C-alpha cells in the first residue's frame, strides 16, 4: 500500500487518562485538519438544533457535528 492510501487512516491518539496535553494537541490538530466546519463545531460555534434540520446547509452542519462527536468519543479509552 502506498503512503497516499495510508493517509486516510490517520487517527487521533487514544486518551487513556495520562498525558492529556499530548492528547489535546494531537486531537486538536487532527480535528483542524478535517476542515473549518469541523473546527467551528469544536470551538463552540455550533448550536444544536431542537429538530433535525431540513435545509441542505443545516443538514450538513448536523452531520458534521455527529462526525465531531464520533471522533472525540472514538479517541477516548473505555477506562
């Protein structure tokens, strides 16, 4: 497998309760690399809607928020 295909599998490190500063920096960089829409959600600029949006832009932000939540939860150890 060449390096270009491996680039898609880069993930943030798993936080296991130790070395929070390292995890925070690496996870922040990872989320920023996913795009400005993702980072705006992390940065607190997204207001979760009461109902699932029906317009295209609203749906896109709603889906991006779900990706952010999935990424953060996936980078935490069960312990």
